[in-house]
């Protein structure tokens, strides 16, 4: 197994350039913010639906 420590990040066998791994922490924060906003939206819709339902019967 060859360790890739060359400056150009080129594979010695296939001569393809290797891309660095993406920063996963930023993607996780974006996913967490999206899920949080989706949950808040669902909760607000449920509360609004319950309020409208209550207004119709009172």
C-alpha cells in the first residue's frame, strides 16, 4: 500500500488528482438548522390548526 504524501495529491497508479475531503461540520450545521426550522414550522402549523378548529366550535 502506497502512502500518498506527494504535494500534488496525484495517485501514483492512475495519475488522477485526489480531492480533499469536504468540511463535514458546516454541512452538519446546515442540516441541523434545516431540521430545526422544519420542526418549528410543523409545530406552528399544528398549533394554528388546533386554534382554527377551536374557533369553529366555540
